[in-house]
C-alpha cells in the first residue's frame, strides 16, 4: 500500500504536500516507514527526513514532494492536520483512528486529482469506518482490496500456522480471515482453567515483577510474576474486594499487602494501574520501581490472548481469583465497540497490564499490490 502510494504521488505530482497518518507518529515510522523507505530507495527515490518537523522530502524522476507525518491518537489529533493542503493522504490502520481525525484528513485533500488511501485490520460491524466506507465502497467510487492472512507474502508457512493456532473466535475471524465481525461470548474463549493452569516450576526464577489493578470501592488485584526459560508464570496473587469484606483499605495498607506478596523477592518493577496516582507514589516512596501500565483495552486483550495461547504467559493454579475471572470475562454485546463487561474484570485488567508491558519490551513484512483499472479510475483505495 505504501509503495503504491509513493509511486502514484511521485508520478502524478511535483511540488505538492501529502499526508502520512498512523495512530501515532512512532507507530507510523515503526510499522510503515522502517520497511518501506529501503524499498523506495532501491527504486531510485532520494528521501530526506527531517525528524524534528515530522517531514519527508522525496525526489524521483525530477519530481520533488513533501510528505507530512501525523498521528491520529485521539479526538484532539484532528487539530494537528487542520489547515494543511494535501494532494493525497495515506491512513495506516485507519480503523484505530478517531473519526474526527480521519474526516479532517479527508477534508484536507483539496488539490485537483487528490486521492485517499486507507489500510486497516477489521473491527466490529458497527464500526463507523465499516459502515461509511466498506459498505459504501461502490457509492464512494472506492476500490476495496480484501486480504486474508494467507495473502501476506512476508509470512512463512511456519509463522502463518503459529498465528492460526494463537488466534481464536473473534480475533481469528478478524486477523486471519479478514472479517468485520462482532465480539461475543467469552473474551478468552480458548482458555480452560482446569486444562491450562499449571503449578509453578520448581527451582529459582530469573526475575520477578508485580502487576497491579488498584481499587478502593472496586476490588484490587495484584499478580506476582516470575520468569523462567522465557515464560512468565503468575505464581501468586493478592485479591481484595472491599464490598465483600465490608471495609476499604488505604494506600499504605495495600502497599503492605504488596510487600507481603513480594515476600522478600527482588521485584524488578511494578506495573500499575495508570489511574492509581497516589498508590504509585506510595510504592515509589517504599523503594519500588513503578511503571504506569498501558490501558489500551482492545490492543491489550489481543496481546494477552496471543501470549496465553503461545504459553508465554502461564497462570498458576494458586491464582484462584484470576482463574475465576478468566472463566467469566465476557464481551458486552450491547455496544457497537469491542468492550468487555465491567464485572469480573479486575484481575483481567491487571493481567492485561502485564501482557502489554511484556510485549512492549520487544517489537518484532512488506507487501505491495497493483491493480490495473480501465475506464474511470477509482479515486479512493481501501
């Protein structure tokens, strides 16, 4: 998609501006430009990057154009692209961006002959992009190219099989089959506590961490994680439901419980609920290294499911509340977005925090497609 976009832009225009959009500029550079730039240079394009300006200047066959980088993280991002005049825009993972940002990017393409290019993984059938663009592709004169995982030439057969084993249910249909389907049923429908829980391995662990979902009125959940041979085991937990107990606990009392859970082990870091500012400060004063967890629910669930399926995360039998919640944790089917029900989710939030922190420590395709059109050319590509 990126290769086609740059070839089209450099062939059709000179002296114009274009937009390159990702959920964040960092993800745009990592997921698109890191793979794409060497390919463009091998084709003879000269690329000058001005990182401080989030700008690429591209020269090819006597044409020079400017490509502005934008991040569509949230609703406020629309203001970043407002005022630009563009001859075209590529929105990578458009379904992850707010509608206001995408529509502002569309509105900026006022140059004669401009085109819009979108790429994304599927989401739910109620998603605005599916309703407004996928279902209305013909009406909008858009060319829709639908790929499954089998169409990705950068994946070996071995990797393909691993992904097929790792995904199930909703995620399998979306990321393997490329379907826009609704999330329903259990979130981790593949996980059977009786079958998949294990006893902690004997012997020393290489490293220890603790994940925290903080609650005063709602339950608080702490998980103790040990690393052994590339696998993180949730070996023990602390779970406190103030409603059930009839008494709330203070930050200092929760910090005492966390230290009991650590039981003298050297805790590399605590991955904490990002909203628990006062509790985080209490832990830091006691000498713990604390990082604020990523609270992206949809991405976190996908990452957690993948790590559980691949046995990179293992929940041990002694973690009764975590195992209880994972067997009850289900999608809320009343909304048009993927949202788990807000119950039986406190250990699940903390499990997700840990998975996202672990996945963030190591990051690790390129595909191009060409379609020849006859007659009136399609203006937009989905």
